[in-house]
C-alpha cells in the first residue's frame, strides 16, 4: 500500500530532514569560518573603525566649519551651474574694439573705466550692442545666470541660428569656388 | 584685493565724496569700521513715505561673491542697550518686514532676481520704495498686512507713528 507521501508525489520525511542538515551545516561552517579567521584581519577592521571614530572626536570645530562652508559653496555652485551658459557661448561673445570705447565708458559690474586697463577685454551681449561688460566681470555672472544684468533678457535665446546659417553659407561659397 | 573688495572700495569712495549727493532719504551709508568693507550700516529717513517721521537703521552684510550675489540687508531691531541711539526707531511695522528680526522680503534682494549692476545705494533705495509699496500678499508681518488689505489708513499711520521716537 502506497504511503501518504508516495500518493501525493512528496519526498519522504527522511529526505526532508536530510535536506535540512546541510543547511544547518553551512550556517555552522560560516560561523566557524568567521571565528577561525585570522585575528589580525579582524583587528584591522576594528582598528580602522576606531580610528575613524577618534578622528571625528579630534577634528576641531574650525575645521568642521570650514568643511561645512566649502560644502555649501560647492552645493551652491552645483545648483547654479545648470542655470548658466556654456563655455562655447562665452567664447563666441562679440568683442568690442578698443577704438569704439569712449574714455569715460565704464563696466557696469565693476564700475571701473574700461580704459583704465591699457588692453581692455570688453564684450557685448547679443541682447543689445550697448550692453557691454569687461569679459572678466561678465563671465562669472554668465556661468551662473543666462540673463543680461542690464535688461534681464535671456542671452542664449537669439544668436544661435544666424551663426549656423552664416557657416552654411560659407561652406556653399567654398564649394562654388572649388 | 578681491573683486568684491575693489568694488566695495569704489562704492565707499563714491558715498563718502561730499560732491556726490546720496538720495535725501539716505542719511548715511558707511562701513561699520574702515578695516572691514563687508559690514555696513545705513541710516535712512524715508521722507517720501508714510514712515517719514522716523529714522531707521539698516545692517548690510556682504560676501566675497558680491556683486554676483546680493547684499543681505536687515532693519536693525535688536540693538543692545549700549549702542542704542535715541534718534533711531528700532520697531518698524511693515507687512514685508519681520517685526522681531527686521528681515526684509524683497524679490530683487534674493539671489534669483539680483543683478550685479546694482549697488548698495540702489538696494537701499529699493527698500525705501518698498516702504510705500507694501505687498500684503507675501507678508512677514501678518497683522500689519491685514491693516494694509483693509486700507485702514488711520490705523496704519497711528501704529507707525506710535513706535517712532
């Protein structure tokens, strides 16, 4: 007569208990392994943990403050970088010829006269040819903002297309003469 | 010398030049001491506003990123007894100024709306403009904002003048 287990296609209880044993063994083995690991490596681990805890106790508050401040500035920088213009945009800004500058023209950001510098690097923004700034002054601003300090217009909106068209026309010219 | 220091020195020279007149509402605008250009005091008498009888003191704190970041400007409300000036009114009821801390809620002094071409003088003038153009929909002083909303001029003026020395 078939047993209950055979009728239901189950393994016998014997097999089950045998199946459990290896499991218990593996747990035991893992424990043994941990206990038997060389004490050196375990000491290393606890030492390094202790060191880091002591390190925290020894840090003086000035240093901690400095770290917090620098972290804050990094965070501010990071959150702002997304809002600024690309480096290519800055490179493509229109330079203003020194001859076009009057003697008393000043940079609105630093309020210094351009001609104070014997070789002034002045750029104009695409929004208006009168919106001129020292390159040195406008770059840090444009890296965190896309707007013109004078009129708040997004400086990245215009310009892009005409520049592309120009380069295409140039290409065509070359082909015609080639 | 950092860019911020250069710019602040230039502003300092401009404001201390007797030939260059500041707005009549600005009585003084100077650094607290000559060694530190990042800490200024302004005294205002906002003659063209409903606060015209009062003299108010503002603290202006600047960071090394000025003028790329705005100055932090507050009305001084908690001057220590020793430094108190009898001429100055330390309580200013205004719906966009925190009555206890003197904090000012003004959009152009927030980093997103600031522009580096503005100077300390412009910033102070903007605050004086705010005195007569209260914005009760974003209040720091809710009780006073209610009076402004009700447009109860008698109550508004009485409260302002109650505190003025």
